[in-house]
């Protein structure tokens, strides 16, 4: 490719020591940058601006969400026999329109572990599986500029190791091909996630991204206590068993992902659920929150009521808080819903707000926004926020009523380093209160919530295909 000139927009910070003199950046074929995003999601926003003017291909959570939104928009399941249309398959999406290169394609299928999912529809993939699909597609198309925004998020440990080696090959090949290779940009929280072949590593100075939040844990805890008093939240004296599952069997498209699982969540317990991509973690949480209809064909009891026994889904949801990929996607499609409305909707267990909230509810939501640094942005549309900010808002929504059970499916997905520190600090304090039990799903071993002592690990290649370690009985 020919070298590309990019000019820094007037509304972005000028005092960036890594930026070339003036406002002109020359993007050269084969060059590889590492951009460390420790706060403010600045680099992610910069890439969004660059994408409006340059031939970029960006692997990001925004792009993943847009792809699935497109698949759902074109879903014709209502018009096919059986009522379930697969949409575009992985094979079609990755390989369609390419000149055939069987050896190269076979290598990409192997290193991205696409073999078992090639014929599956995109909309039926887990977040980690979809991440690998987008990596394979990008690699085979060799764009002029390839941007990888927190590429390891949502990948299991084995996939991270494979993809790290894969990216080293991608960068080495781009550098070897000189004028024909891609320029590469990696946006990460930590230098340890950057490929070793990066030519330049950029880091924002502490004051160059605008005001940020400095974490004082004592003040943080005191403010959270004031929020709980304002909400009238107290420890519950209701049933000690929150969730009970017996001999669970769940599958889709002829594939069994959970088989014979027995699991009990007791009040006051905190759990971490882990397992490889596609092992059934999200399906498991769906049995609890109502997203998975197979709960009705299994022995699942929530808050003392067996699913399918005449209970109302709203009776269940009023005790639940949730952060998930599907919830995030649904809120992205709500148009002009503002941040106050998103938080207040957590009190009504709705996706969007369909009633006139009380002044007390609005005041509580405003307090939560202020607590987390969004105090002046309550009327801003959720759709105008970047992915990391949206994720943080959904964490606050899940907590506003301080539910008895909090389901967190990759809550820090896409967050910058500072945002993740704040979210985890908040969850640490929530876990210590004795009001809410937490179920935390994450592949990131560094993403730890203090107080989590119990572990459910899904192991799809073994029998039984799960293990339980319960340490706080």
C-alpha cells in the first residue's frame, strides 16, 4: 500500500508526546503500533475518527455488535420450516469473495479453531467464537490498516495462546511484504498483551486525556453506602437457596453443551464460572435470567420456585441484576434512550423505559451516574457513548436496585485499564456487603472480584463435563 497521511482532529488533545511534530501522522505499510489505553478510552475514540477517513478494518466489540445486529435484522426465521434460520455461516462470512488459497485457508481454520463452527450461523456463536471468526476474516483480507482493539478480551486461555502466535505471524508477514503489507495498530490495557514485533508503543500522559477518576477506596465505600441508604436497601431474610439446578441438559443445533450438571447457589455466596469459548457459560446464565427457554424442560428452581410452575418472569427479574453481551446489544438498538433512563430501567427490569419514573427513581439514578463520573451526562444518549462507557453504564444499571443475585457475563469487556479498576473496585465492595450474591463469568485471570471463593468450571471434553469447588460452606 502507499503511505497514508492522517491529520489529528482539532477536538482531540494536542499535548501527546508520542505524536509527530504538527498534526500529521504518516501510516506506513508494515509498521506496527501498540497503543496503551490506560484511561478515557482515548485511542478507541481516535480509531473511530480515523475510520471515517481512512481504509481501516477494525476488530472491536462495536464491530462485532454491528455484525450481529445486521444478522438479526435480516433474520427470516419466521418464514422457514422449523422457525430457525441460521443466517450466514462462518464459512460463508470468512471465505466468500476470496481467491482460493487452500493451504493458507486451512492454516487459518486451524489456528483460529474454526473447524467445529464452520457451518454454524454467526448469530449462534459465543462472543469468543465470533472474535476468532473476525480475526480469521481480517487476516485473509490483508487490509491497508488493521486495528485490533483489546483483541484478547472474551477469548479463553487456549485461544489467547493461539491468537498471540497468530498475531505475531500477521505482523511479521506485514513487515516482510514491505509496501504490500498491512499497517497494524494494537490497542491494549497492558504492554504484556502487545505483539513483540511492535515498532512503537504509545502511552497517554496522565493529564492528556482530560479529567479522570482517582480511586480512593475509603471514600468510594462511603459513597456506595450513602447510595444504598438512599435506595432503602437492606439484607434479605428470604430463602437461603437462590438457585438450584439438578441433572441439567442443554444443547442447540444437535450439540449438547451442558449434560448432567448439578449446581446450587446459596445466599451470600459468590461464584466464578469459567470454561472455554462455546462451553455453555452464557447458556447456563440464561437458565437463571429467563433468556434460555430450555429452563422449562429442566429441573431449575430460582428463589425457591421451579421454572415452569406458574411463576412470573417478573417475580424472578425483580431479584436479578444482569450484565451480558445480549443486554448490551439490545440497548445499543434503543435509539435515543439516555443514561438516566438506562439506569432507571434497572429498577423496572425492562430494556428501555416505558413508564414515567418517580422523582425518587430519577434522583437515585442521578446519584449513581455522579458516583461513577457521568454526573453531567444524564441526558446524553446511550448510543453516543463508546463501548467501554456503555459497558460501565450497564454495570451501574445492574446494581441500582442492589439485587439478591447479580449475573455478570464478562462485565469488564472492552473497558480501558482505569474503567476496569473502577468497576472491579465497585464489585469488590458490593461483594462485601452481604446483600447481593455474585456470579462472575470471565476468561481474564487478572479480572478478580474479592470475596469470590466458589468455582464452577465447564469442561466440555470430559465426563462429567464440569467441576465444582465450593470453599465457603
